[in-house]
C-alpha cells in the first residue's frame, strides 16, 4: 500500500479525519495531524477496529429484533366506533348533539399578532409604501421622520436603516425582501472550490507566499512592497482550483480584512517565525472568529536564522489559538516563500479542511456575488472584481449593484484573459457598469435591463435625498488650528479619492477614527479615480479638503482648485495621510512641503544610452521643463514612477529649461518604467513655514 495521509486514509475508511485520529489515539498510536502520514500497520489496525465495532453493533440490533413484533401487536381499531362513542359522550354532557364544532379560536389572535409584528420591506421604499405595509397613515410616518431629523414627503424614498427605525417605533419587526425577483429556480447545490483569505500582520510574507504558489511577483508592484489592495487569485492544486484572497496587513485596512473574512470559507493566518504574533495578527484572528470560519496557521520565513516557530505557537496559544501538537486541532504549517518549504503541506491542509466542510453552491440560475474591489480604467471604464457566490454569470447578463446597473460587457480573469462564464467561488473582473460600485456591495443578476435600471434609479434617488447642502466658511488645515486654539468645536470635512474602492474605504475609516472632542473628522464623499472638476466643485460647495491617495488631480481640476482656493493634498503611503491630519488636529503641523508644478511633456520616443541611462524624446505641452526639476511619470492619469531630471538637451546643446511647444531630450534618473505616450510632470518641492494662530492674529 502506498503511503497515505490521515485525511486520505479517512476517506478510504468512509470516516472523518477527526474520527480516524480518535481511533488511532484509542489504539495507543502517536497523535497525528490531518496531513501526517500513517503506516500500513496503523491503517490496518484502524480498519479492523472499525470492522469489529460494526459487527458488534449489528449483533446488538439482531438481539433486539425478536421483541419488536410483539411490541407492535395492537388490537384492530374501529374508527367509526370511536367517532360514535365521542358523539354519545357529547350528548350526555350537553344534552344535545353538537355538529360541526368549530376549532377553539384562542390560537388565532396569537397567529394574527405574530403576523402583524413582522413586516416585509424592501430598501428604498417610499413613505406611502411603508405606511401601507405598517397599516398606518403616511402622516404618522412623516411625524416619525421629523423626530429623527428627517424632513420627508409622501413620495420620498427611505433607506433600510430609517425603515427599520420607524418600524421599531411602531412595534413591528422588518424582514427584508430582495429587490431582484426572478422566476428562475436555482438548481441543486454542487461541490464548489474553496475561497481562502490570507490574513496577518504587515510584512509577514502573505503576498510572497501567494506569489510562490502562483509563480508570480505581485508583491514587487506594491508601494513599499506592502499590499494596499485586496486581490483575488486562482491557484490549482491536484487539478482542482483554489481561490485566494490577499488582504492588506496594515491596521488601517481592518475593514478590508473583515470583508475578506466574511466572503471566504477558510482563513490562512500568516505569522512570521522571526517576528511572532503582532497587533494585526490578533485582529485577523478576531475577524476569522467573527465570521465563524476555520483557521490554518502558516508560519512563514522559516529560512531565516532567527526563526522560532515554537515561540509563535506559544504566543498563539496564549491568545486562544491552539495548534496541533500544542493541545489543539488548528492545523499549522511551517513555510518559506524563498525555499518553498511547507507549501505543499499547506495546500494539503487546505484540501483537508475544505473536504470536511463539504462546500456546495447552486450552479444553475442567475448569479449572485459580492464586489471585492473596483477601479476606473481610462480605456475600459468602471471595472469591478466580483466573487460569484451562487449561479453562473455570462456575458450579456443584466445586473444591479447598489445604485448602479448595467449589462456584462466582458468577463476577465485576474490576468485580463477573457473567460466565457463565472461559476460559484470564481472571482472575475466585470466590465459594463453605469457607475463605479463600492467594495462590499451586493451583485445581483436581474431578469432584464429595465428591472435593473428601475431598481438602480430608486436607490439613486434615495441616496441623493440624503445628501444635504452645507454652507459654512472655507476651511483648511491651517485655519483649523486657529479654530482649535479659540476653543471652538469644529468639523473637518474631507472629500477622499483613491485608486481603488477598498483603499478609499479603509482610509475613510482611519481618518474618521481621528475625531477628537474639539474637532470631528467627517468624510462626506469617497470616490475612485483621479481628482476631477466635479470633486473640486463639491469641495467648494461643502467647504471640504480634497485628499488623494495613490492618484493625482487632473490639470483642469488643479487649475480650478487654485482659482477657487480649494486645498488638495495627495499621499502615496497611508501613514503620511493619517499623521498629517492628526498633526493638523493637534495644532502641531511642521513646515509644509509645498509642491510647485512647473510643466508637462509628452514622451514620443525612448532612447537607452549605455552610460547616460534613459533618455526621453519629449514635446513640452504645458509650462516648461527645467534641468533641476523632479519628474513623475503619468500613464492614463495614474502615477507610475517618480525620479529626477539628470540632463536636458535641445538638439546637441545642454539647456536649463525648455518652453511650451518645443521638443527636447530629457535624461531621467531613478525611472525604469517608461513607455511612449506617457506624460512627464515636472515639479519642485519648497518648504513653506506655516503661520500659527498667534502669528495670524
């Protein structure tokens, strides 16, 4: 017999892995884990034990059978005679025969009361529709809306939170109905691939471990080699797909990790052998427990000299995670993304746990899923990564997500390769949205485009009704210091734009968590994509500050912001954004490093010189290019890299600057990724001393 692992032997014996481990323990064999190998002797001993117990069980059943026929012997029952006896008894009691006696009505009020306390509602109902559902007048609904500070009309639509609050005051409980009703019945559940979320502390090797499994280099493309976005990847093991979700490890991405745990089946907790359990490790454990999913511990960086896996296991036990060999049943695997140690054992553990969970979902019928990430592509429009949970998604299917709708224009996998369909557990990139959805939004396929458009319109009108126009004095981080010094309680409003929706959501939560007694931070709008003129106009109307994360303002938006006095701050690392806002709130702002824009040029040809490096043959389209400037490479309005101008030539002469409308050769230092058609943005950094409150008075 070939060597078998515990889970493989358990499958042969038609037994669970835990059951086989218990049998082996009862036979005085050494304690084993799910992925441990067992000998032929152990397998045969377990098989004989199970056969013996099965035989004993059959014998006990056989000994009981003779008594069963005697117990079942009952006298024949005459139903007519019983009915006649009951009728005669009633005549003796009441003096007359009672015919067609109605059932006792005591249970009816209970049933009616129970039905009255549960009201089926749908999000974005109008006041009139809610009044009809609660069986009260619309005027009563309007009065209750006024009590919670909402000025509503009869035809105004209410969100689900407001509907729930009003129903509670009326003594009713709400039961949400789905807005997407279809007559297509879903098929029987069938086995589906497992969805694995990889969680842990920052820089503990989560993405590097996935790169080794998938033979890719995702981590090298992240700023600072730190994961900033949630990624969905498909790997294959034993000719079966396994879906991995890679989540950021920084504490600001708590919401992203929580969302990742809620849509997945198994959590792989990554802990570095040289670093041990850290704060975000504990948060990841809490998210997995809250989602009710099993965990597998992957101890990474075992190739380092100071690796100490025993210390990691002890620390985990102190926080309630007991691994195999330390008194618990949580599988743990020692791995290394450099040498590949333990990777196969980790995949074995995932296969074992998913096999015991018996994961199934219906493949037939309209698709349902959840948005993991969303972004704006200049050439393709809005693109969202959706994890399908039920049904099958195909090109041409109409759908609705939050207040957006559309028809599936194309389906792409993580490598941007076109696929024909997406089944349960498969992440897919979808094109065809009318707008950009948010990470975490539900994705539903609608019966037709008209239904999808109507549902999206109702949701949009409800959302627009909640937006209030604010008219307050303009505010910046510097003027905020004055207000704090004067003892006033103020509100710092922020409009946040990021490259992907997951980062925007995480940064929004972090900024709002900075609120103090003196000043409250409120993010009034979040979006994805470069800062445009609409963002500037919204900031001007609401007197807010524009904060950009991994994006840059468009030239026309930047010019409008300068004219209207709207402050724009851009960041590439989340720490810098949080520290800057916190410092402003505490009145401790350091001298500002202000970026002065000098000009822009379009790259038309690229030359690679042996000693001089990269030379960009460019055409200056705006402002001027100077020899002492810093430069950033913009591709489709997204920053690709940043460096310095090492040389500037016009024809064969070295020059200090080149004006608009002229061609030149630009030597670039610190820039390797450059393509024809890229835009070079020239700028310099100047330190501007901020005037404190005393100086302003």
